[in-house]
C-alpha cells in the first residue's frame, strides 16, 4: 500500500494486534485491531472479481464495524471510498454517485455498478468527501492520503487526543468532522472508539456509564439535548474532553453544559475542504462566545481584502490553500472571530444590504440564541429573518430599532425555540426559508 492511510493502519495493527479498536454500542461486540483488519481482508476477498482498483465507490453505512470493514476493504483493493449519509434514499444515492463520478455503489450489502468510469489517474488519491454547499446539491472534494493523514495528525496534536483514548462516536464517520476526529485517529495511531447505540441522551448516558469513553466529538444540538435531558451527570464522568463543531455553540449552552457536567466544551471550526482550522484549547472562548479558537497546529491563515482569509496546511485539498466563505478577524487573544459569510449581499428597495450585519444585530439582543436572515422567499424587496429565542417578535423589533436603520429591520420575523438542523449538525437554511415563506400577505406575517 506504500505510505498510505491503509499502510498506517497496517502499522497500527502490527504494533498491537490484540488492542481494542472498536465497540459496537448496540450489540456490545468489541473488535480488536486484528479482528477488524481480518474482516476488511475478508470483504476484499469476497469482491475480488469486481474491478475496484482506481475507481470511486460510494458507500453509505451507519456508524458500526461494517463501515470499517467496507472502508478498509476498499483501501486494500486500491479503490477510492466516497462516504455518504446512510439515511439518504436509494434514488438520492444514485444521484450523488453520478455527481461524484463513482463507478460502483455499495447498497443493501452488495456492490452494484453505476457507470463504466475509467480508473482515476492519481495513485495518491485516498477518498472523496461530500459537502452539501449552500444549495444542498452535493459537491465532491478529493483528498490524498497525505492530506487525510495530516488532518488527523493536526487534530490529535492540537486537541491532545492520545492512542489510549476512547472516542465516543456519534457524529457520522463519513463526514469531514468524523473522518478527522474518529476515523484517521483510529487508523493512524490506534485511538479506539465506541459506536453509540443512539444519539438519544438516555442511551448516551448508558453507553458512557458502560464503556467509559474519554473523548466526545459532538455538535451543538446534541449538547443542548444533553443539557435539557434528565440524565445523571455522573454517567459522563469518564469524559475528559468534549468538542463541539458543525455550527457555533451558543454560550448559554456551553455554560449550562459546564455547570451540569463539570466539563468545558471546546469549540472546533473547520471546513470539508480544509479539515480543522481553529480550536478553543481552554474552552474559555466557547463559554463567552468571543471566538472559534486559535488556529490549529500546522495551520496558518493568510488575510485578504474584505476580511477574507486563506487557510494553509498540509491537510487542505488541492495545492494546500483554500479560502472559506466565512469572513473573520483575529482578536487580542490571537483567536479567530467569524464575522459572517462573504458574498451575502442582497438588494432591498434598490439599496444593498449585508445579511451578516442583520444576523449580528439579532444575535446581540439578550436572549437570542441564533439568527438567520435572508431576502423574503415570497415577496420582492422585503427582508425576512428567523430567530431562535424565547422573546416575542415585538421585543425583537424594539431592540433592533436601537441597532439598525429602519429599512434594515426585517419585515417578517419568525421566532422559533430552536433552528432545524441538517444531518451534519448545521442550521438548515433551506428549511428556514420554507418556514419564512408561509402563506399569507406580507403584512400578516411580521410578528409570527
């Protein structure tokens, strides 16, 4: 396999074949490194008649041992895995396979041919990440073995994740976050993981009390659910490190989690194209909401016009430099502060308006947990916004009058207890747009 991710795994197995690799929380089955590797070899042998070398293969499996049998088996066969969400319907998976350029798709425990695509020319290609983008249409991002190994190395070095840790695996393995924090640490340095039986708080409490994981990569919605649930904090006593990524964690949730469980949450910011970008090493920035942490080890930021920045590291796709859609600045603590997405200008009644400015004004209102502004989905020359808060629209309007010019105040304000989330744990802006476009006239909906 050469100096590939698969070669790293072989070295990890050779060092300690009997060491724990994975626990299936639902069945209770524990797999050693040697057993996981043998299962991957058996998978490769079973499908040896298929032309897999150099071809992209879409795989949609939930978090379990089978995911690794398939992933490692594909690497053994010289294929390029394309991990997808296991909850996608069959028709959607076929569409994604076409977009990514896959020759095969793993469905219903078997390989099915999709197209007669030729093998890819690059022998150093490791896998393809799928990212939804702003339109919801998946985009395929190709990564080499060296880039994936670099991301895992930077994650472990910055966060202090050790070979003897036990990761609690709730986030999907195939997402960029799961690949960097769960998959590569296991393959490259042997950090074992326990696949949670369910993301429900009571089930997580049972899994933690039974298996004693030490590291918990999470998303804000999951942490909020744990804060609100009637679970015993003692069940999570084994956790020494709790991480939050996918979206900004509201400070009130970070504070409530620290108070209830006695553990600070460490904010983590990254992108599919770059891997990890910044990390809150102490948890203080996440508690106060002042930033998304300082750049990770091995990551440098190069600043450009309009608060844009390029991320440079050995983990970044392509030539090692990528400009995210976010704007930002560096604060007095040498931490990255995000200032909203670039290119989010709309024209309202002939005047240009920055949606990030509206969202920042809404988030500055005490009691607001999150905000999402957009051009009104149903009416021209009108602004709409949804807010996660316990306030009334009238309260919000009064607060905005002190912060914004009248023409910048949204005509429609929708107050929700919490924002809908995508499978990746991010705010589902498409769903919010549907809610904001509810039937009725413009004047009938400003305060609902």
